[in-house]
């Protein structure tokens, strides 16, 4: 698959608006996570047995996020925060509220960035791989292991009441975007960390996450439309 749309999504989520510098702690990564290769079946039967079942019925997932981007040459991370909605049929809505307001929507029809009075749209026709990107991002949040296994080598460890899943891209294109991903959670995804081969790192932490098996209400659905 073409990695450019995924790269665009990662960058858009990272630089929508501007960001501020603050010092923050780092969550520990299980040292031997990537020493534990698993098949999709093994991962579902062990590490993700409970959360994957619960999330399989999820149609909408929403909550708040804090994003930190650690870039080589910068002493402290770039930090932004806001809220998000992931809807299985409609797509992903990512709204940054701090330090500046903006909104990013990735939907089956394309990608839209709203920044103040400016709106930029890229259609599926212009970037056909956007739909694949959307499906993969939802697969990460929904722990759709079968779909993730198509694109990534899978690793996993249980940690008390929680778990960590490691992803390494199978394709060279994806490997140009990030070298590995670590997903941490308990009942749902609580944290995602993407690391590039060059050492840059993006961390996403989630709070107040709500899942539901019902569709978006009218007000929520309107936010996905252009």
C-alpha cells in the first residue's frame, strides 16, 4: 500500500494548529515486548482475549487525547490536546483544542482539515489509499487483529490487568513512516506510541474513553459532513 496517506495522517494529527513545549514523563515499555512474536489467533486467545471481544461490537468510540511529539534536536516535546470521535461507518474526527483550535476529519469520502475559517479537502479520487488508511487506523483503536496482521508483525504481552501490543510494519513503505508501534491498554486502547527509524517519536494518550454499539447522533454525524 502507499504509505504517503498514512504519513499525511500522522503529520496532520501532529501539527494541526501549533504546539507548545512542556516537560512530561514517559510511560515504561515492556523491555521484552518485541521478543514475543504472536500470530493473530494467539494474540486474540491470550493478551487481547477480553478487550478485543468487547471492542468488536463497538460502532463509536470517543474521548480526549494528549499528543506529544519528540523530534530530534528539540529538548522538549511538542504537545497538543483535544478530543476525538471514531465511528466505524463515518470515519475519524480529531479536534485539537490546545494550543490552537482546529479539526481534522478522515472519512470514506476523503480527508478534511478545518483551521479557523479555512477548510482544505482531499478526496478519495485524489488519494485512493485514504480508505485503506482509515480502515487501518480504526483497526488499531478497535483492536481488529486480523486486519492488523495483514500489514504488521504482531507482538504482545499481558501486564497485570493491562496489556501491550507491538506492531512492526511488513512493507517497506510503512517502515518509512514508522519503525514500530506500541499500543497499551486495559479494556480499551489507552496509549499509542509510534517510533521512526531515525528516533523521532509520537505518543498519544487517551482519557475518558466511551464506547458504544449505537450509531452517531445527528449532531455528531453533521461534524463528519463537509
